C-alpha cells in the first residue's frame, strides 16, 4: 500500500534548506534469542545504514543471541529490565520498575540485568537501561547510576537531558504499532503527521534536537505492513537530515 509521505517530505526539505541535521537512532525491544524476525531486522538495519539498539531481556536471553550479535556492529545490545515481568496491581499500567514496587527490589533486578548482560555480551554491551513498558519511577531512576548505568531510554520527547544525576535520557519518539487496537500497523497518516510535527517542533526550537530522534520497534510482532513502513520512514530520514547516532559500548 502506498502512503502519502508528502507532509514529511516537505518538512525534510525545510531541514535541508536550513542546513540542519537530525541525530537519529533506532531501538528495538524484547529480544531474547535469534529468530527469522531478528534476521529480517538485521537485514533492514544493514540495508538502511541505521544501527539498531537491541533491548535484550536479560533473564530469558540465551547465549546463542550473544553469538549472533558478535561481529555485527550494527546491532548494539542494551539492557531491557530483568524479566519483563509486571509488578503492578491489576488495575494499574504494567511496569517492572514502577512506583508500585519496593525500590530496593527493583534496583536489585536492574543490577542482575546488567550483570547478566555483561556476562553475555562483554564489551559489546552499552550501559543503557530500557525499562519494560517504558515505565520507571523517579526513585529507581536515581539509583541506576550507582549500578553502572549511564543512560535511560523510555518513550516520548524528554523534558530534561538527565533523568537523574549521571543518567542521560535518550528516549524514543515514534512507534508504528497499534498496541491498543489491531496490534498491526497504526494509521500511517497519523504516524506521518506525528513524525512531521515532531520534526517541525525541533526545527522551530520547541523540542530538544540534541536528543537523538528515536524509532521504536518490536521485531517479534511485526507484520509485513510494519516492516514496510519502518523501511520507508528510516530511508526517508537517512536520505534527509538524519545522521545515525549510537550509544558508546562499554
């Protein structure tokens, strides 16, 4: 299906005319093992030239995933919580590291996650913490630097450069999946409009363009429409003002 990309294309043209650049990054969540979907993600990353920060769930992650990522500079492992297990009450939004859980227990899991990921990936690991469901309490965030984390990533434009002292916030901004509906591709026109507005806000100084603009995907649940939309938007951004951004490895 062909979508109307003209609003985004027009915005990207304004960026080019103004000589602006867009720091661009890609985060993909919930990896635990090699799979055909991970193959497809890797191939798309190589094709577009945009590396993927692979948020790996530490507890169920298998050594075969570490072997798969070894030598693939375009796939960067980051820590995705501990077990991707909800600790909230049934009527609350899901979270593994939210306010409904004792801070000590949450930080112990965050520490386990980092240790497990260091064992699996060694120096290839980036010290970024990605809480499942993109939710984390401020008190848990404040304790992450003491464990060895230096970055935190959730969703929506950041309001401040640091989530806590010593913890840089690098969020994601566009998710193509309709999580509350079909769980397929969200309305493409709405996604294009959202990306266009977000880039306009950066160009006009209403949003922080020092924060890398982040695409959030979940390779294990993609259908063909999501894969195609992802390819289309990454290709446009890279050909436009997008400059790939990656986290430092350990």
